[in-house]
């Protein structure tokens, strides 16, 4: 009888842990804001409700200068467990990348994601020419982030690009992680 009870307990633990992994976490846009570099590229991007369950990015990126590999970009990620805008820096190490090299990396390793930008740069285009790029009703692609490292709460991704050692462009995106 004791063996039967322990098998039931083990089975319940396995089912509950599988349930959490199968359901996963859905990432949705919460906000977008450019904080620096409006003289280089100005973003008129906003987050809007698309339907009852999803939010999308919609807007225009106005580029006023050509962007070259001289722009070194980095990504810092912050996490707020309670969703109360009190963020803690996550110790994730993502390497700094030159802008054109990063665009080529996305084309090679994540095919299809650059199509989210209408009139975006082509693969191998460097410098990136002056243009207006459009983001039209684009949901966050949750599949690019492994579900095992995402917990419920808010995530803030701060992207900053340096030119000659000085910060030239900066913006951040806040994502909300909820049970799927």
C-alpha cells in the first residue's frame, strides 16, 4: 500500500512539472521608448492592443544618417518579478556587436525576422542608407526566447549603440511575461 501511495505522489509531481513546461510563458510588448539619438534615427513606434490577448508594435523608424559598423551595439536585460517597474539587472552576457554585422547575423541565424521591417536593410548592406522603415502590427516572436529561462513578470531590454566610445542611440522595450 505504501508503494502505491509513493507512486501516486511521484506521478503527480511529474504531471505538475510537465504541465508548467508545456504551457510555457507568453511574451507580449508592454512599451517602447527611445531615450537617446533622435538626431540619428527617430522612432515613432508605439505598442498598441491588437486584440483581446495580444499587443503589437506599430510605427516608423526615420533614419537621418547612414549607419556603419562604427556603431557598436549592446543589449542589457532587466527583470521585475512583481511587474512593478522595479527592475534588477540580469547577469546575461550577450556580446557587443557592430551594427552591420548584427544585421547580417540576424539574416543568417533567424531567417524571416528581418521581414518585420518594411523597407529595412538588405543582407550585406553596409552602410545602412538613410530611409524610413515601418513596423506594421508586429507581435513579439516568443519562440526566439527559450521558455525555460523566462518567468512571469516584466522584462526590460535596453539597447544602446556607441559611436567612438560615446553613447549615440538608446532605446528600451518592456515585455510582459505571462502564462500561456
